């Protein structure tokens, strides 16, 4: 039997409250504890959690297949690299699951999916715009560097493109420049979203305040939060190796963990 409450879904006419939440010091122990709590949430609802991972994995497979089918070979690498960066949106349902498990609320499929659908009416829609803009910058700079560095190279299929990139001096230069720019954009996107996404799902606040709070968490805990970013990046990229199927397990666990880390990094809302 499912709960009739919509949890964090606000009335349509409710105005987001402006405010700057207090941030906490985060340690490596907080990451460890959050990982344990995230794994526990996954085990509590493995089928529902795994569904979000499966959906994300299938989307990734179809994305790569469509790029190859359309002949956009050059877009495969930036798409695969950027793919984990949109995971916070896929994890919105996981945040809500963790929130309800934490408060002891009962829930079913309709409860979680309704909350996810209602995010389009809230500030998370603006966060989607910010993310898409950063991704657009990523693809634009990737294509620009590709044209400048590999202008004399030719490749008509994925194998030819990978050979050019991995086994030629021009390809190494291309990878070096692209990796530096990609790392910078990834750091920016991570900083503005790492706690902003779960915060906007839980609280009524504007997305600018949420992004500023997220950046404050990172800047006040740089070593710990960048370590968390590295854990996410390595785990997600390794999950892509077995035809994206590793995401069925890793995405839910990381999503649940992010919720618990957010709870430790930001002071609870008043009331």
C-alpha cells in the first residue's frame, strides 16, 4: 500500500524561498558512512533502484548506437565522457527514495515517478538548463579542438577515429587538450550540482542559492569533495566498459550515497 503524500512535491503556486543554508565540514568518514547508507538503500529496494540504473544504461547504449548510425563518429568520445555528467538528473528518483526511506514513509512506483515528473514545475528545470549549457560548451570546444588539431586526419568509422586519436602524435595532442578542458568543465559542473540537485528536490529555494551552496560545500571541503568526484568519475567510467550495464548497480548506489552525503554536508532546513 503506497502513501498518498507526494513528499517533496510543492503546490503549483508556492514561491521558492530564498535563503543560504549553512554548510558543514565533511570528512572522509562522511563519505564512508554515506556509501554504507547508500548501499543499504539500494538493498532495501533493489528492483526499483536498479530500474533507474537500467534505464540510464539503455539510454547510453541507444545514444552511442544512434551516433554511429548517423555517422557522427567524432561525437562518440565526448558523448561517452559527458554521459556521467547528467547522472544527477537520472538520480532524482533515487534521492526521493532515500528521503522516504530515511523518514520511514511508505512509497510505490507512482509516488516516486510523480515526484520526478513534478520537478519540471520547480527550480530543477533551471538546473537542467545550466547543465545543458555546460554540455553544449563541452561539445563545441571538443569539435573546435578536433578541427584545429586533426584537420589533416581522415576517419570514416569508429575504429579509424580511435586509431587516429590513440596512435598518432596529433591524436595525443588532441587528447591532452581535450582532457584539460573537459576536466575543467567537469569540475565546474560537479561543483554547482553535487548538493544542489538533492537540495532542490527536498527544499523550496531558488536554483541560484542551491548552486552557490553547492559551490561552498566544495570550496570549504576541497580535498574530500574532489575525492568524491574522483570516486564518481572512476566508478561511472568503469561501469561503461561492460556495454554500460555496470550502471544498473553503480548508478543507484552512487545516487543514494549522494543524498546521504548532501544530508551531512548541509545543515537541515529550519522547521
